[in-house]
C-alpha cells in the first residue's frame, strides 16, 4: 500500500464540523486549540451563531484547524502518508502534515491569508462558475475570447470534465455563454466571496510574501504536491514562492491526482468535511485508488481500520 493524504479546501465547511472529534480525541483538541486568533474558533466551527463560517477569513482557519486535529489523531494511531497535497487552502494543511508548519502556524497563516484574500476581493464584482464536460483547450479559448469584458481565467482543474472559471462577473458570464455554445454540458455558479486563484488576487499574494518573511519554515518530511504545479517542487522552487503563486494562479488538482497515481499511490485519505476530493479521485484515477474520507469520529475510525488492515 502507498498512502496519500488529500486535504479539502474551501467550500466543504459546515457548522458543527469537528465537534465530535474535539470531544473525543485529546490530540485533536491540542492541535485545534493551538492558535491565537481574534475570534472564537470553536464557536464558529461548532455553532456558527453569527453565520460567518462561509466568509473566507473565518472559513480558512476553521478548515485548517479541523485538518490539523485529524492529522494529529491519525499520526497518534501510526498512520502517516507517503505523499500529501491539498486543494487551495488545503495546501497549508498538507504542509503542516509534512512538518513545514506547526498546527499553530498553519491555522494563524490561513487566518491571515483569508483576511488578505477578502481584502483583495473588496470592490470587485466577481463570480466563479463550474463548467462541466468541456476540454481544457476549448475552455481556455472561451476565457480568452471573453477577456474584453474583464478578467476571467480557469481557476481550478478539478478532474476530467470539471473545471472552474473565475474573475470579474461580466467576463465570467460571457466565458460561460461561450463555453455553453462550445458544448459544455452544464454551468454551475458557485457561492464564493471572491475571484480566487486569478490575477485579481495579486494583492493577497503580495501580502503573503511580506508575511512569509517573518515565518520559520520547517524541513519538509513528507513530499508535498503543489497546486500551481500539479506535482512536486522543482529545482529553483521555494515554498513561500509557490504559496504566493498559488493564491493567484490555477489549482491543478487533476494533474496532482495523476502525479500521485504515477508515483504508485493506491490509497487516499481525504481529510475535511465533505467528499469532493474523493469524487475527483474517482473520476481521475478510476478504481486504481481506494479513497476514504474523514469528517467525523465514525469515518476516522473506519479509515484508520481500513488502512491498518492493509
């Protein structure tokens, strides 16, 4: 068995996530409680009385705290992956898993990242839309043809037949119309608070660049596959540089899954509420990868039992 962890990104968050894990596992509590934030992390994650969990500045640290807690419990059980990766903000959880960031660092960094992304999105009438059943080249051409209406790019290459475009609202709408005319089966507008993974996030990338100058990066203990590469680091790449690029460039999740497949990975644990990444794995790698998702105590114990039985 060759095991990889994939960490979920923004969009799968929900109120109540992690509550049973927090109440059950001391290792989860220790990781979850490690950060110092300007809001009550437990209150937002477990209750969300003010309805803010879907705002990116809250979503990101909540998701990473959840992931850090699950990672701690799995590690305590002796379950450590050979490779790791994450979708968008999930990359920070992957880097924590790999030893680059402590749990405290990863949570606090993504709180900063979320705030910087929210600030970069202010004043921009933006949109993101999932495009189903169209090839990359055709969708890229649609975005190029719609550029006279504003910024629009392919933000996410999720899996065969599913990509996401994002940018300025008018341009995204025009690119969507062109994609539909070119044969896209369906367009699905996404509920997001900014044009993530587009050049409109440049200011967030610059803010992260400054922040990283004050951060200590640990040595990578487990290979990480990076979003903007769809693979492992290359000669000349740096983790701070890749993270600054990631916030304003496309996420190549399909390519990442194919790279894991080429590395011989046959078992994947998805960490984070929801099962979006498990779906991407199934559509990309077929039955060559067994995938289980961890989102609560029951699924964590089931995943641990399945891996330890191999």
